[in-house]
């Protein structure tokens, strides 16, 4: 009886968002599994697809055959396939988008397929044609191998470990190759015979290297040979010329930390607070219970040690752990702590790795070579099959929500995985999101509190400076008198300072003082940002760049000036007022190169700078004993954006950055400069008072009918024609009003806060609801109805079921 595979094809459209049936060729039946990628004919082309099920019969006549599998083992296990269904339903995305978000980028690219011979000693078992292919090279193209052996044989031997199947990424990256020198014979006896047949004897150096290969008859790099014999490269090449050795490139794991030594650490004795917090987590691990723990610990209370000891308990049970961190800037210190405790059992996944490094780290997880994954949002999809704990550090961070399709939140995926594996989820933060804390107050989550710093160190004292008064007193500098005096004091004492500015670039915008023109992006309704190093204006939405004008394009005035403050400008100012201070700047511009985060933080940790100046990326996670002063130069910039979460984000940011000071023996101070010192988020941050902030903000949210009292769904409508956008938005709003409950509020259509991005006008409809069973159906109808317009007319309709940004 023929066997049929149901395949989700890589064509992200409404009509193809379902399984298609394909016949499995007879010689591949025993090699194909659910979760594998396969190449299938679709229309007049060959495309990738994911096998989601098997069946014995199909309603479709004249089924086509699967062309070939792309994997030896499934890239998506059954749990990940279930998560694909979960994401598709929860975020209203296509299933193919849900599957692809779980895989490293290398598996989404174009590739060639190769075989490498893993077990050299078994090469005699190969068919003659294959044996010859592998005699001359270590790596053979799959298509060449198929000329000498059936596909089923190749797959069977790959499963047995004789071969490894490797995908060579064509367009996005290459495998790391290392050059080896390899004996040209199959054994030592032939190697010696071949040497004896040479017309001339070997030189002394060549003889020494030859004997090295006789003693260790296997491939070696130049480095390996030179560990025993100095200056070996030239004689090695001479042995190649004389036919005794050949050069071959082998693939190696790219380990981003290969040159780093991690000094092993031991568990620290826990404080009373830590012991109380960890006990319920350990109990859940012991009893295999799922559940969400909200670990609300002040900055410096030792949350990381709780994570580490919880994971140790999980590893003792033979299980695995996922640890999420919000930003790449946090990963160097987190990686250091986890690698120091768990060594090679740790894999790392974040956007700072190269495409190849991500692929190699992912393969370590898939091959069960590691037990712990530390990474950013997408690490939640690590292909573990025996999870014992999931930890989300700084759980309040927006970066855990993906803004592109599929618009998932890592916390939701973590909770779904925890139910499957019966394991706890730990959400850690000094400033939890209001939604999480409200759930903890209701008993939906288990609240664990750590309200004291380790070693009984006091939280830093916080001083609020009203910059309006500074201006009145004639201080036009970007540093208040208080902050400047404290910076001078710290530099004299050889202590370190963190200065945070909530911006990037040199200056916020360029404006003409005569006519008031602000230079804007031609494609987006947003002012361009000035970057001094390149003397350019840049749009941070579409990437548009232009030379900074010397005269006003509108009125030809020379009075065109830079307004606002950027990190480059602050660095320049520091050079004038504190010329003796050594400054490290960390922002998007200085950290764009690979590994730059780690290098800059390491230099600061080693005392090579007095001041660490940066944007939001330096607000969290840093733990340096010599930081005794933190200055916040623009507390207001995150306060006055059109977003109901702006007060919460400001409070969190100020509390987090304040927590960088005085974490060890030296006491810490914080100076927050603001033009709105009376705002409640600034005042509560001054007192490190999360509970008071929570109660006040909850009152504001209830009044405004925002989360956690209401759920939100945001529909964005984009098109080049503004009238068309508005008419579509109006139709959508009217349809929703006719379909949804009277208690559901539909706001709009309204122009988005940024009306135009990349030459497309943007309108939005916001839905507020408590419970509305009709909403998913109504949204699906909208997507179906406008699907043809999206393909034909370039209309874009995006639905975000839990928006974290209303911009």
C-alpha cells in the first residue's frame, strides 16, 4: 500500500496555508519522518516543505511524488510542530511562518547538500564508486554520491553514523573550513612503501614531519604539527609536492567562545531571601509540576544565583534548561556566568552571532551535545525534548515580543512548552510588567519576592535634578551642577561612572532657526537623525541617508542647527569638560560590529575607562564592583511618546539603570536629570518603590481601559494611496462593530502616530475587550476578504493580537 505525506509548503499565501498530499517514493519510505523538510514539486517549480503527518489514503487523485528529503533527522520534533499550530492560532499567522521562525537562518537559505565520511575506518565497506570519490576528497556532493549508491543506502548509512549530511549555505553564509594535511595512502604500511619509492631522500625537517604522521596517522592542521615541530609549513607543502600528503578542508563548529577561558565557579551560599525564593521552584522541579513563578527581586538581590542553582537541580535530573535574556548587551555577562558554572553544556543563541555560529549552536542542541541554552527571544524554540525549567530574565522587556510575523511573545510560548514538559517557568525582574504582577497578585502566577540586596548592601541614593531650574540659573550644559561635581569626585577617587542617554546618533534632528523647517525623511513622516562621524542625516525606519545640508532647503538661510542630544554629542562634551576622563561609548553605532559589545564591556570591567556612556542597552544586567555613580541625562525622552506604557517603561528604565550603582562594597549614587521631576514614574523610581508605582499605574490603566484590565488587538492598514488606506480602515472598523460584542470598544480608524513609513500611509484600528469569542472569527474574515487586494494592489493588513507598541 502506498504511503502519503501531508506537507506544509513554503508558499506563504492564504490558499496554501494547509497541508498538501504527496506520495512517498518506495525507496524513501523508511527514511522519511514527520518534522523533516522535503523538496516537493509545486506548480512548475520545486520548493521546500515540512512533513506534518502521514496517511494511507488521499482524496486527491494523481498525487505527485516527493522529490527528496532535505534532512536525515527531523528539524522539527512533534512538540515544535504543535507549537507551530499554537502560534498559527494565537497570532493568526501562516503555518509556514510559524515553522520557519523556530529554525536558524541557515536552514531557510539556499544550499547545496554534501556528505562527509565520519568513520574513516569503515571506508572499505563503501561501494567501489563511493570509495573512489572519498579517496580523493573528504566531502562529496550528494548528487555525485547518488550516481554510485541508492538514496536509501545513503540515508541509512547517515543514520548509522557513517556519513554526516551537511548543507552548504549558498547565499547567507558558509561552513567554517579548516585546512588539514592528510596522508595520501589508506594505511601506515602503504605510507612507508610510498616514501621508500621516492627518487630522492627527504630532508631532515621533512623526515621529522613524516615520522610525526607515521606515529599519528590521521589528518593534522599546521598548528597541530607546529606544536611538536617548529616552522613546519614549508616542509609540509614540500611533502604535498612529493605526493606523501594532500591538503583537505574539513568543517568545524564555529564556537564564538573558542578563545575564551571560563574559570569554573561553585554555587554560592544563598541568603535567606534567595532560599525562600528557590524552595518553591525546586519543589516544582522535583514534582514535575508546571506553573509560572514571578521572581520579583530588587537589582543586586542575586536572581542569577537562584537561576543557576535551579538549573543545577534540573541537570541533576538529566533534564534541560532554557534561559532567555532580553538583549545582546546582556549576553556577555550572562554567558560568562553560565559557562563558568556549566562549561561546555551551554549553547548560546542571539543576534550577535554570525549565521554559521547560530547554525552550529543550534546543531549542538539538536544533537543533544548541550543541556542549557542562553539566548534572546528565538532561543525559546531550542529543540530540546526533555525540558526541566524555562527562565525569562528581565521579563518586562519589550524585546520578548516579536514585531514581525509571527507576532508572538516568548512568555506565551514558554508557558505552552512548560505545560507539555510539566516544568516551571521563572519570570525574573526588579520591575515586572504590570500584566505579570497583576497575575501574581491574583494567584495565577506564584509571587516570589527578594527585596534586599546581597551582602545587605543598600540600594543607591537617587537625586532628581530639575533641568528647568538649571536653565534658569544660566547652566546651558547638558550636565547639571550636581552631576558634574559628582563625576569630578568619582574620577578623582578612580571609581567608575555610567551615563545613560535614551538616544542614539549625535543629535536628534536638524532645524532651520529662521523658517522652522525640520529636515524629514522623504519616505517616512519622521525627522532625520544627525550622525556626526559620517556628517549624514539618517532615517532609522527605512534606512534613507543624505548629506547634512549647510543651508536651509526651504529658505536658503545659513541658520540651520542641530537640536537635541545624542551619545556622540555627549562624548564630545565630556572631552571638553572632563578631558582627563577615559570614555567608552556604547550605542547602535559603536556596537554594530560582531563581538563589539563584549569587547567594550570587558574593557570597562578591566578599568580601562572611567565613564561608560550609552543608550538603553547599558541600563540592565551590568554588574561591575567599581561603579558608584549613575547619571541619567534624558529621563523624559521615553515619557512623552504616544504609548499607554510610556510611564511604565520610564519607571522600569530608571530603576534598572539606577541598579547598576553600588552593587558591591562601595556605596552608589544616582542623578536623574529631567524636565518633569514631578511625574509619578520619576518620583517612584527615586524611592525604588515598585509597589507604589504599580498601584498608581493600575489606577491609570483602569481609567483608560488598558491592559491588564482589557486585552488589546491592533490592526494596521498600509498603502501608498492615503484615501484607499482610509476607506479600507473604515470598512474594517464598521465590520468589527457589526460583529463584536457591545462591551468591546473599537477605536478608529485613526492615522498611526507615524503616518508614513517607506512611502506607505498608515492607519490603524484598536480593539479593547475583556472577553469576545467572536473576535478571532471576525479577524480571520477580514484577512480572507482583503487577501486578494493585498496581492493585487500592494495593500498591507497586519493584525497584532497583543501589541506592545502602538506606533
